[in-house]
C-alpha cells in the first residue's frame, strides 16, 4: 500500500501536460494544449489539456480527468498501478513489498500476465548473458549484428534455452500458475505437461506505450526448413499484434520531437537505427499494417516515412496498407534502399550522417513513388497502363482532404501524361460510388419498423435546480479563494468578502441544500473548511480519491473556450468573470434561491388544493403571499420579468 504522503507527492509532481504529452501529440493554444483524443477516433482536435487546472477534457467523447486518471484510462491500470507508473516517471521512490507466491495469487489476472511476462523476460536476459548456450548462440548472434551491450540491455533482448519446458517450469517453481502461463501464450498446454512456446531462440520482448512487456518475438538461428524462422506470442488479454508496434515505447518521444515516424519491417531494423541515433522508428513486425497501428502513430505525428528494402514484390504487396494510412489523413513518404540492402544493413554500413542524408534525399511522396514504380511494368501495354491509371486514381480517392487530392491529381497527371480532367472525372466517379455505398450501408442499419421505447421521454422540469447548483459549485471551485469588495454606503469602510465564506454562510443561513449527491459532497467539504477558517484548493477536488467528486469537479471547471490574446492586442477589452466576481456571486446565489422558493411555492399550492380546514388555508395563504413577495423581489434583482 502506498503511503498518503507519497501519493500527495506524486499528485503534486505529475504535470498533466507532460503525462498526456507522452501519449498524445499536443499543440499549445493559449494557456492550454490541444490534441486528437486518444479515447475515440476524431479528425478535428477536441481534446484539451489545462496545465493551470491540472486536468484534461475531451469535448467530443466527454472523457476527463487528471494525470492519474489519464494513465488509468489509457493503459487500463488500477489506481495504485497508475501511481506507480507516475512515480517511476518522476523518480519518486515507493517502497514495495517483495512478491511472495501467496501475494502473487492475490494479484488480479491482468496484472498477473504483465508480472509473468516481466519475470520470464528477466529470465531470458539472464540466459543470454550467463548461460553457456545463451552466450554461445544468442549473444554471438547479436554481436554479429554489431549490437552493443548497452543496446541489447536497452531493448531487453534475451535467449530461450533449447529445452521443452525450461522457463515454464522455472515460472511455476517461483509461484506462477500454469493457467497464467497458458493465457500469455508463453506455454502450450499438452494435457499432462507444459511446453515452452519459445525454444532455442533469441528473444525480442514487445513493449506497450508505458514500457510493460506484453508479448515476445523469437527468432531461431538454425537453418532447419521445417521450423518457422520467427514465432510470436499469440493474442492475449494484454497483447493484440494488430494494435501494437515494435519499438513504440522507445520511439515515442523522438517521434514527437521530430514530428515524423519512420516505419520499418523488422525488429533488427528498429534496433540498428536506434543504436545509430535515429530513434523515431517503429516496426510493424512483419504483419500487414492495420488501422489501429496507424492510429497509434497518428497520436504522435501526422507524418510517416516508410523505409523499404529493395524488393519490389514486397513493396507492391504493402500498397493496401499505405492506402489505409492515406485514408486516416496522414502524410506518407517512401524511401527505397538500394537492392540487397535493408535499414539494418544500410545503417551498419554507413555513418549516421550519410543515412540521414540518404533518407532526406530519397524520400518521395507515396503517389509519385507508386506511379513511377508501377509505370515501368506497363511499357508497351495500353490495357495495363489504363489499369494503372485507375489504380492510381483509386489510391488518391482514399485521401480525405480535397485540396490534397487536387494536388496529387495534378502530380499524377504530369507523371503519367494523362489529361488532368480525365483523372478528375474518374476520381469523382469513385467518390460518388463510395458515397452511395456509405448511404446504402446506413440505410441497411435502419430497421423496417421503428419501435418507440416504452419508457417516456423525460420532460423538462422548470423546478429542477441542478444547473443553479452546478453554477454555485463551479464558482466555489474556480474562485473560492478569491475575494470581492463591497461598499454599503459612503460613510462605511468597504468590506472584503472571501467568496467561499460568503457563499457557504449565505446558503447555510437560508437553509438552502443541494439535490445532487456529488454537489452536496463538495459543498460539505467547503462548509467544513470554512468553519475552520480555510478554503480548499481546486487541486484537492481534481485529485480527490472519490471518483465521483473528482469527475464532477473536473466536469465543472472544464471549458472548450478561451479568450483570444488578440482582443487585448487590438485594444478591445472584454470583461471576464474575474472582473465581475461580486455580480457573479450574488446572481448565482439569487438564482439558486429562486429555484428553492419556486419549489416552496409549489408545495404550498399543492397543500391548498387538498386542504379543507379554513384556519389552515388562511395560514397557507399568508405563507404563500410572503414567499411570493420574496420570489418577486429576487426576480426583480435578477432583472427577470415574471409572466402571468
């Protein structure tokens, strides 16, 4: 269990913009940061991070929270796991108890998978450096590839001994359950015994964005044709290869810094480039590129450069994946290495400056690259040339931005010597067909008969005071520690009122309560603090351990709007809430009291309808008259006109 003072230190140290910025590409906008929401697919940024308030909020899907909440939501961590992650990021020491077999059994299933992968990964590294077999086979192979020891340790490379159940047996002996070994895919269930999935292979651990090992890739070094060269972890609760990119944990900061991601094919391509100092590189690990992998890159940059070896057949096979990249609105460039070279071999054979210069000079946009590459195959064949033109136009149709499509049509027209209008006509035909298919798909989703929910639609209740209650709590959260000065008359000294004290005392004196549980809880915290002569900070509520209180506070202080600095530059001065705190405070209180009085008046009206006692009716009428007068006075103060 983490001590409260340590939790407080983590919360005070963690900067929300730094934490979120590790996962999302953020751009400064005024005092806040803006980016694409990582929790839902969006093309226009609606995800706002506020350093001043210590929160993030997506005004598209509604997700909101602080630095800890973000890590919990993004990485599916528990609260203690998220705290440990942030403690590691900011080098805050947390004393941890050693895991015993009994404690291991108490860890939830998902965490058990992570813990097992880490345990086995450490064992693979131990084998590589300290076992005779590991040094003779695994370490020798890595050194042949010119990997330095510091690089091997950075990527946590290892070796699986060529035995049937070596690491499976070792894990069970150290308290791990067989079921967990099967669920990670590390071990294969053979009925009465376990079998290691990886045997006699150099091991490449695969990390998620936070550096946790989620799976493995194993390469065999023997030339046995009956054995697969590479074996990867199967799908599990923590590993989905279609949503994973090898090296993303080590590359993400460099991708953000360079605003570009290099995409290669294999593990060794990534490692060699990192070792050379080119760190903004990831690999699809030999699988066809998926939409989820593209979206993972898009979180950090809209610019992708794909580095290909000199195999034309392999390049052509990957074109479908590039269409997906274009469809997601990213900018794609292609670099083709000389025949017989791949990123790994090229980097090892050339100084890093030459590699960077080669990539810079050879990079061409995908449309031009594809047209020039395939044009060679159509020489003297008009039908093949026509098919290529249609293929190129189809590729351009995947680009969502109309201006970009127009530019590529012009470029394609010049390369292929085809009238631009011909390409435009073909493009428009394709776009119309895509639109029709989309409409038909939407129509198919609409049922023939629309059933109306039995539950009636909730009608607007003019007595509902939730909006006014929220406004009062918003006022306290944002301005509770501020004050306004009130002058009663010319003879008296101005009185300075602290807003929290003024609001709390006013509502308590008038017996006004809240109807919402979260708002009531926040108000009671303020009331207790005011009675002690204190005012809670906004961060206290944003980081509150009770999720409902924290979420409500974040919801109330979040806003998608920000006053532009250009107004003041142009000598246009706009009054802000801070300039009108006295009016804002008194108006908010009156508005809540008006709702409270409306409810009291309704209660009296209901009692009058059901009462036959003359004395009681007379008393109720007097109460109604008094309440009505107060109600009228409040509305006049609010400058509202009461309709008959």
